[in-house]
C-alpha cells in the first residue's frame, strides 16, 4: 500500500503527546509567573507616623575666664638730698668782689656726671655771732674752672696776656703781687654762669634760713660770701637737692572674661511618615 498522508496511530500518538508536553510547560511557566507576582499583587503601601532623632548645630557665646599679664608704665618721682663739702676754700679781707670787701670763697664739685631733672643747691644759714650785712652769690665755674687762693694760679690754667674789661675782683691794697691772679680770676668769672644770689641774708635768726638755687646743668659750683668780717658770721651748710621722674614698667596679672563663639549639637525629635509594604490582609481596616 502506498504511503498515506494520514498519520499512522503511532504518529498521531506522538503528536498528541508532544502537544500535551508543550501545554504542560506553558501551564507550569504561567504558574511560576503567577506565583512570583502574587506577593507583589497581594502587598499594599501603608504609611504610619514614626519618631526619629536628629541633630541641629547651633552657635552660642560663652564667657571664659582668662589670666592675662599686662605691662604698663608707671611714673614716680625719685628724690634725694646730699651734703656737700668744699674742695676749694679760702678767704681774703683785702679783696673786694664787685666793690664789697671781705671775700669768702667755697668751691664745690657736684656728684655725678649728669644733672637731674630738678637740681638745687640749698644754702642753710646758721646764726651769726653778731649781725652783719652779708651777701651770697653762686656761679657755675665749669667753663674755666675754680679760682684758687691768691696768689695761686692753677698750672692747668692758660696764660692770659690780655686784661679783662669787667673786673669782678679788685684789691683794696697793693695788687702788684697778685696782678696775674686778679687777671686770671676775673677772666674766669667773665666766662662763669651766674646762678643767683641774695643780699642781707640773715639778721641774727634763731633758726637756720634756707635758700635754694637752681643749678641744673652745672657740676662745678662756686659759692661766694661777701661782707662777713669773722668766720662765725659765715656759718652755713650746703646740700644738693635733686629729683628725677622715673618710669617703671609694671607687670600686673589680671583675670578677665573673654567671649567665645562655641558650636553646640542639640538633639531633637520629629515625627515623620514612613511608608512600608505589607500584605493587604495586614493593612487597615483588615487588621
């Protein structure tokens, strides 16, 4: 019998079995896909309030104590008084100073090499034996030096060949022996700086009488008493009064409050809505 286009029973069975296997595979795939999608299809989104903690940064000002050292200038007055003793001392009853006889000469070297801010010589006059008209004069002899007792002339003094025009010293007697001395002494006083003077100083006072003379800038001083006829009427004391303005740097420890800007983290709470997915049977109103 020739080959028929219609299939044999075996062929039909194989075709049926193949169709069944394909259908079963499709069903199984569908079941797997359905099972995989079932949880997603069965879940719903639910929101509920929830508290959470968070931090905020704030800046505040705080005062802190600090120990500081401050240095500042402090001005004070430093003063003193020093007794003076003459290193040149002589007298001559025949000499006249500016026309007045009886000269008593005292030469003083002031201590130190520089003057103070305020510097004075204080002449303290004591009680006379009896009253005499007495005058005192002070000179700065720094330019040419002190005048020695006549007829002495210092070997350090230059030889003066000219005669001065202004005669401070004159001789009431024979001046031939002291002519060179007079010329030298008068030249020295022409270069001397007059510091002050006073006449009719003390009139038998019971207490010492003080006279102050400004001597700033002078280091070699001559004090002349004119008029007393006896040493008891020239009793006096000499002292140097001085003062300086001194500036000291004083360090002082102080405590003070210093403001600082401080960062602070502050913990806070807030309520937020949180979204979760749950099965529909656990979502309100089923739950």
